[in-house]
C-alpha cells in the first residue's frame, strides 16, 4: 500500500480496540438492511473488493464533515460488509516562481554561470513559494486543510529528459466541495496569469520586485492548476493502489482503515447476481413516461432462479409458474406472484424479500425494447420515479449493468429471443397475457446468462488494473480506460498529469465565423516541434562552393 496513508496504525492491539467515530446517516442504515453493515471495529477481516464509490462522513466528536470512499467487500463465506476510508482530495497549483527557477537553470547552463548563482536563486524562489503558501492559507482559511510543496516531473518542460523537475503546491482539502470552491476561484486567476506570462519577454528577470500590493502580487504568481478534474474516487484508487476484484485484509486502527492487498489470493469471490427486466404501459408511438404509465410486470433471475411479478391491474388474467429454457444450458424456471396493483408490485420488488435475503451484489438489467434509445439508466430511472411519484416508496440505489438485446443474444447465446412489437404490448397484456409473460421472462434469462458468461469475468478482470468501479469500467470508452492506465503509471513515476486538451473558442471576423486563422499580426503561426536541448553545443559551418554546385545542377535540369 502507499506509504502516504496517514491514518493507518501499526499496532495490532490498537487495531482491535479502535473504532471509527462517525454518524450513520439514512443511507448507511439502508445499506445495513441490504447486508452491507459498516465495519468500524473488531478483528481483522478478509474481503474481496466488489465496488467503491465517493461518500462522506461526519465525525461524532467534532461534527465535522470529511470526504471518504465507501468500499464494499464480499467475504469468503459470502457475507458482505463495507468500510469508509477517509482520503483528502487535492490538486496541484503551478507557480510562476517554479517556472522562473527552471529558466534560471537554463540561463546558468547557457551562459556558464557559477552554480552558486543558481543556488542563491533557488533559495530565493523557495522562500517565495513559502510566502505564496502562507498567503493561500490566509485567503482560504477554513477551506484548505494543508499545503505541501512537492517536486514533479513535468512533460511540458522542453528539457524534461535531463531530470529537471518543477515545484508545485499540493492543496489538500477535507471535502470535495471545498476543493471545487477553491478550484473555481483560482481557475480564472491561473488562466489570466498564464496568458500574461506567455506574452511577457523571453528573458524575464527572476527577481520579483517589492510592491505595496504584495498579496495581489502573490496571487498573480499562480499560473496553472493540475489534476483538479480527476474524479475523487479515481484519485483515491490511484494513490492508494486499490482495485476492485482483489482480496484485502481490512483492519481498523485508532487513525482509520488499514488495507493490505492479498496477492496470494487470485480466485474471485462468489457474488450473487440479480438480472431483471420490466414491461410498462405506454401511449401509442410514445416512450413510457413514469408520471402516468404503469409497470405491468417485473421478471428477474437470482443465481439461476427466476421470479415474475404480475400487476393484475394491467394484465388480463393470473399467470401460473412457467419455464423458459431456450437451450438446455440456459435453464429458466420462474415462480410467479400475481398482485392486485402497481403499488403492491413495487413493494414486492423492493428487494426486501430477495436482495436482503441473499445479500445480492450485482444487478444487471436489459433496457426494455420500448426504451432502448433513451439511455442505459432508463429502466432503473423508471422504477425509481414510479415509486416516488405515485406511491412514495423509498427508491433503492444499486449498481446495474445493461446491454443490447436481440443481436447480442443471437450472436453470443446462439438462439433468437422472443420479440413483441412495442405497439402491441399493452394490448397483448390484456388479450394474450401468457405470451407477454413469456416475453418478459425471456429478457431476464438472456440478461442473466449473457452477464454470467461474458460480462462478469470481463469487467472484474479489467477492474484489477483500472482504478474505477466495475460499472464504470464497462461503460467508459477505450480512450478513458487507457487514460486511467496512463495516470496510474504517471503517479508511480512522479509525473504530473497534463490537463485535458480544450479546443480553442470560436473566432469571428466582422460577425462571420472563421473556419481557420492563418495570419496574426503580419507573421505566420508555426507550431513548435522536435526535441529541444539547451545543453548541446552546435556549430553551423557552410561551404559556399557547395551551393554553387547545387545551383549549376538545378540550372541544367
């Protein structure tokens, strides 16, 4: 684990007697009912990290809020628990002082200054950085928890291969909200100062003169912010080398949580999987709307056992237990429960009788064919809104994974799933309820076996190297996943991550949009390219006779 974990104790006695002092909010109490009890004290536990998410906690003694990460674990016996790991969010601020220090190094090498001159300059620059640090603490008192001056390798330096490092101010906070407020305040300042620095002369004096407006001068020294847009939970996973799909020894010390990776355990934990699908009413040629459309039926499979809940308010007759087994290896036996209205259906689906009993961990779902174009969260969103809008039923939060139905099922599972025209579903629920029930359970069967065969091993294998929760690993594009891997290596190599590229703002000339801008101020813009070295002496020698030979050859052509 990363040595920077300040909250980790080393005494085993202290671990066993320690306890995290925090208030349990309504979400923690709900997750406790679902099987994820908060681990705050006791003996060391062994757990397989299922997922993690950003959260917060309130200290019982000080009533102060802190940002933390909730880690959800599965034990070897199938039981589940969660821990809250406090971690301070932070970003880096580059100062004009650090840039001038690098410039002074180049000048010293180029002009063969004595090294004592460079060391005296460095002393002055470090003194100025401490003054900037003190000023920021005064300006953002109560917001910034700590500021540390660190040296990082910056790939933007033209001579970074020579081992040069640029100094940065690392601003740490207690909460992500504090970070965002300070970042938003400093962002426009850094952009303004950076533009001024780029417009200044190439050989700017390295000494900052005295001024009556000293505080404003210090603020003007901040020219760039780095790594401010890294998601908090991703930042935690990178810095602490925490990955889903791996085993950890978890213990509580007097200062917080201690995680120790168990590299000797490679087998994945046996997690419970619930795959579900819903069918809803809808107006002709319209998408379902949670404000007035009703849920007709919910089908779901839990560890191979199927269940179907029927809303008799919309379905023409009671449905008996049924089986949908498209292939011998994809068995689907469903127990059916008929309820009188949607409210009873939602109460049954509240996962109290299913997920609480089995402590379900992963919930994949198909988007019904009616709503496939609305996005990956449509089914879950419809369920949540229907509960709150019409029945005031508490909506549970769980991780779900969705897929595209017909083509995937045919290509990967080798059979054609049942299909019903979206415009006929409401009518079939009344006239042909058995057909609609078979259609609903077919989606749940396809979802469950697709997930268990292909998705589950894929996402948890990637999650062992990518610092993201498994649902984000599945949903993010390949570019984002590669970016995460590069950020991990940059952290290990002490390299500051560059900011994401932003396209230039649109430019106009006489109220007309410019497609491209070639000439600015009478000179041609040219991109810098190539390798820049200032420590390699180069002498250019030209032989005039060679030019005469080339000129004669050109005239003869």
